[in-house]
């Protein structure tokens, strides 16, 4: 495969190829990146490598045609890897870790403005910037979507409308005129979801009677009761407890009429619209009856357990503040905690409330244009683990290809990652959390954020295990030669892997898969309660998590025949879609799930010619686009016809390429075209442009753009491709490729 392009509007131009000159090939002329990372984090200075910013201008390649093709291909890929490695090392923080920005839709900025308005803090300097971003994201149709290219979302649009009114935008202004029309077309304000209703109630824009009842007495239900607090997902738990206190106290800070959204309710049919929308199944109807009973009891003051329940909610919340970046370390419960504590009588200057404000401030990012973006949480463990993994993969690729003096080897060696390894080791959570209610495993695991001691999760733990195992294998030869001073570090890694593996096994669900935070958190009935419309009330098994854990198990040597591995493989086989793909819960969507499932199955010894693997590869081939890339829109969660379809992105193309490599199809034309797509579209600084959301928070409700996804995933894919090519050329087996 030789890359050859003549379109100068693209990111790469190979105007002189091996066909036009038998001994020369020009390096790609890549376009500059438009990214501005100066506001994201401090950069580690690596002035000694400044010369590496210049790409090779002319490279000599062998005259033999086949060798020339492979050599040219390897050099282009290696140069692309070098640029990306440099990009990553330039953004490594002083203590060795990485953290990319995590971006959601405008509900975050809208809710931020609303909570500041409720707290009487609209004079805060960030408010204007938040409104600026909300306006920037308004669709031509007038509404707001929850992902780029998505349809108008009524909940997001109503909150954006309120936030703009609160920040001084007039009702008859052009943006708000368009917004009102869009909201009307989307169904009107009564169609908003439960969380939006509570935000509106805080400012007196909707009565609490229009919100679903969330009684604090829920925390008193015993563990044996079919429905109790610990049967809901971890993230729902952290939101329900403070929300129940808000329901109990019903705090309201009324705003001026000119700042409210009364005009949205002015249409008569909206005034008569049902206040609780949703399905009409048996359990849905049952819980609506319960909702009415709870509201009637509240109305007549029949609350015999209320004081006890409120005290228990307070204790539960404050306990989980300890060792965490706020309750649950995510935006919604941090915000609800502020309101709940204030409603219970805590002063705004109290230590508890001030801690919540401090954690909330840590999620606010000011962009170079002055706009303000609010992050849903921070992702340092996740970003650091994947970066470590990709850099180790890159190092191995260079070694396997024999490019001993290639520029990429001068960027860094595996020993430069020692500090990163230490950083990850120091973040292992070795105390019990909510997960311990369903297993007595010895505590281990990693969380997603800087600190979230009650909620380590399966996905991050598996990814860290993969990263540490990859690093351990990278330094194995050096350790054997006695060339690494920190042999104690290798021992620490081994010990951490030995603790994390049984912890992951203990959290395996009865069906053979894994959820994110708890074992067997799969009570479907809970999805029918009125406040379950965030579509994440439970935490059942998902194929992408099963694939990730299997890959981790494969990294440490577990194979088919091991009980946990066999159960997970059975789970994946049972949950493969009819078309050969797998669902992706935490990444979008079937491309992500299919990559993870293939990776996991192959890592534990499932052969490449297994029917499940073959069917999955055929599905990926069917979804490759005409330009060689892969892309999938969040719309695939709602529309099966969109499965594996959407604007091609660097991250999703990298996932697909990685799946081909894992399936021993790296030499196929689709895989080669995918690699070509990545190399051609790389920016001059080593990054890839990607504005699409490829991460998933809650399917159909909330999506994410990980700013580092189009960096470390393409690096990983290119590195693995180069390694696979080299090992295949040397006649080695798949076993050596995954070792």
C-alpha cells in the first residue's frame, strides 16, 4: 500500500509518489491544527525536542518495488506517529498525567446559569461567557440539540431559553424569537424531562407538583426490598438523594417576570397538556399511581418518617463527599447538593456548601474567545491510561519495524513514562464503596476522575489494567537486562494487577457481562418510575464493557477455559446483533461496541475465523465509507438504520482499524484504506480535527466529546498496524502480536 493523493484541499498531499520517482517520496504536507489547548492545561516544556517539529522533506527508499512500498508506508506511518507522540508529550502535566477537555451539550451551561440565578450569583464573571456559548450553539432552526447534527431537543432548548432570559436577553430578541418557534415545534415546555422540571421549579417557572415525586423516604427502604436505593445505578443514586431533599423542602427563588419563561406556556393547549409524559405500560401506570399517592400524602402533611429520612439523606451525602471531587464527582449531583444543603438550612459560607461550589468551579473552562464551557466531570484517569497504552504501543511498533533511528524513537522511551505509571498506581482505590454491598471482594479499582473513592468503575479499572500491562511488557526486556533502576515500580505494577483482576471478576454479572459500577444492577422495573427518563436508571451488562474486561484479562494471560472468561465470551455471543455488530454503551455506538468485542474475544484466544469474529468484520466492511473512514452518529441509539453510519471521524476510524488488526485482517483493503484515511487527515501538529461527539453518557439523553479521543486512539491504531505489518513480514503469529 502506497498512499497517494493529489487533492490539496485535503490534509495531506502526496504529489510525488514512487511511480513518479523510483527513489524518492515526499513526506506528507499536513495542514495546521485549529486547536487551541493553552487554556486546557499547563504544558510540560520539552524544548530539547524542538527540532522534531520539522517533518522529513525527502526520504530515500529502496528501489525494489515491494520493499519500496512497505518502506514508504512504514515511514509515513512512523512520521505520523512521531507527530502525535510529540503532541501528547507536550501536553503532559508536570506530575506525569494527562487530562483532555470533556465536552457536553449546552444543558451544562444552561444549568450552570440557572443554579447561579437560584443562588443569587448571576453577577459571577463566568455567566456572560456561558450565555455566549449557548448562543454559539443555537441551531439555524432556533433550538438546541444534544449533539452536533442532532435534532432540536425540547429540554435542552427550554433550559437554554431560560438561561438567556436570566442573562438579560429580551423576549423579542431575534435568538429568542427563533427559540420560541423551535420549542413550539418540538412539543412545548410540558414535554421537558424530569430534571428540567426541577430546574424550572427552582426558579418558580413550573410548580413542584409538575415534577415527579422523589421522596427521601426511599433511603430507608431495606436492601431486601425489591425497590431500594442500591438497586438503581450509581450515578442515579448520587442524583436521587439530593434531589429527594429538594423534593422534600421545595426551595424556590422567584425571578422577575422579564427573566422568566411564562410566554412559553401562553399557548392554551400547552396549559392543558399532561404534566407527566411517557409510556403507558402496567408498571408505568403503577408508579404513576404511587407518584400521586406520595404527592397527596405530602399535601396533607402525612410524613411520619420524613425527619428520619432527611437525616439519613444528609448523612449519606456528606459521607460521599469524603475523598471525592464532589458527590459522584459529576456535575448534576454537585449542583443538586448545593441546593439540598441550602434547603436544609446550611449557610452558603458553610464548609459543606463551599466545598460544593469549589468542585463546581473546577468544571468551568474559559475558552480563548471568552465563552465558557462547563464540563460534566473530569477524565484524568481515563485519558492517562489510554495515553500510556498508546505510547507504549507506539514504542513497540518502532521496535518491531526495526526503525531504530527513526525520529519517533527520539521522542521518548518507555522509561520516560515511569512518572505516568506512578501517577496511575497512586490512584488505585483501595477502600470499600457502594459496589461492596453486592460483593465482599478485596477493594481495588480506579475511578474516572481525580478522586471518587466510593465509585471506582469497571471500565477505568480494565483500561488501567491494560495500560499497566502494556507498559510492563514494554519494559520486560530492560528489566531482565538490569537497565531499569526502578525495578520496584515493576513489582508495584504486578501487585496492582494482582489486586485489580479478582476485583473485576467479583463484579462480573450473573449473565457473564459487566456493568460500570455495581454487580447485577439490572432491575428493569426501575426504568418505569416517573423520574427515570434520563435513560440510565440501572447499570446492566453491555458488550463494550465485556470486551474491555476480556482484553484486560487477555493482557495478564487469562484465556478460554478460565471460568470468568468463558462466561464473558458466552455473554458476547448471546448479545451479538443479527448483522454481526455489538452495541456500545459508553462509546458511539456499534462501531465502538464491535471493536471492543472483537478485541476482547481475540485477546483471550477466540480464533480469527470464529463465526462471531467473521460476522463482525463483515459488518465493519459494510459500514466503511467511500473515503475509507468510519463514522457513526448518536442517532443510531434511536434509529437502527443509522447503525454504523455518520460523518467519518478519526476516533471511530481508529476503532474500526484496531478491530481489523485484532481480527488478523490488517492486510485487508478496508484496513489499509482506514490507515490511509488517518494518515492523510492528520494535522501538522500531530492531532486530528474532530468536532463530533463520539462518547456516550446516557444513550438518547447525553453525549460527550472527548477532546483526546482523536489523538490517542489514532496513535494506537497506527502503532498496532505498523506492529502487525512488521510481525507478519517476519512470519510471526498473532500470539506474539497480542503478547
